[in-house]
C-alpha cells in the first residue's frame, strides 16, 4: 500500500463510527479556516526556506484535500480518485506542447496558450455572464466582501431589496477604528459561542449577494 492510499484509509477510519469525534463532526464549511491556516503556515515555511517544516506543512495541506474528498465521497459527490483524475486530464489538456504534437519553447507563449485553453473550458458553464470582475481565488472573507461591495458601488448596481444596511451604515459612521475593531471582534466571539464559522458565513452571504445581483442584471 503506497502512502497516499494509507493516508486515505486513515482519514476514512477517523471519519468512521469508531473514529475521532472531532473528525466526525467536520463539514466542508467547518474546515475552511483550517485550509486557510495550513496554507498560511506553508507559505511561511516557503518564505523561510525551511525545507523540514515545508515537508510537514505540505502534509497538513494534503490532509485538507483528503478530508474534503472523503466528505464528498460520503455524500456520493466525488472521491479522491475523481479529484486526481480531473487534475490529470486538465494538466494534459492544458499542456499540448508536452503531451501532443504542438511545439512551444517560449515561456510567454505557454502562458498565452494556457489562458486560451482555460477560457474555452469555462465557456458554457453559465447561461449568463458575470457582472463582477474576477477576484483572486478565495480571498479571506472580509477582503472578499469588501472588494465585492466596491464593485457594487463602481457598477452602480440596483441593490434595492438585496442589501438593507442603511441603519448599520449610520451606526458605523459614528464609530472610530478601535470601536469598529471591538464590534468585529465581538461578532466573531458571538459566532464562536454559537458554533458558527464567521469566515464561511460571510463568504457564503457575499456569494449570495453576487448571485442575486447577477440574476437581476440578466433579467434586464
């Protein structure tokens, strides 16, 4: 048994009836912060050129991938093999200069080709074009919400019946930086007490706002 399959078996046992209560409780949403934290720790080891620690942190990131795949498998959505299969096919598809007859030796041409292939892959996935500029993949939820709201203001989108924050705006305008910090910290603390992940909650709500505005724009 190779180590990847051994890892998958261990995670399956941890999630099983006789496994670990913490692992059994996890969901895709509850693991969001774990993934962000593990990636941050990996980046730190890379910045410090700490190879020993990098090896460990890569393992922690890999664990997150396996955990999410296990959760998906339990819900009959997909499994770890599907994740690897899709990735393998995508890598082959986006590298015709390596796996096909096309010859490319210039780095910039590789990037250009990658973007063209990626653009073709994305076509047809939505019946309506997005009205928001793409943002870096999975910004922290607070930055994500801030940038989405900035685009809402710049696009002059009609947010009536979508965003109702006049009362909150008036309250916040009278607060200073420290008071805003206190307010945000207490919101996070209250979420913790209520067993709610604020990062996931804010991200999901922001995605919901985008979807509502997209639907409204498409109907015009």
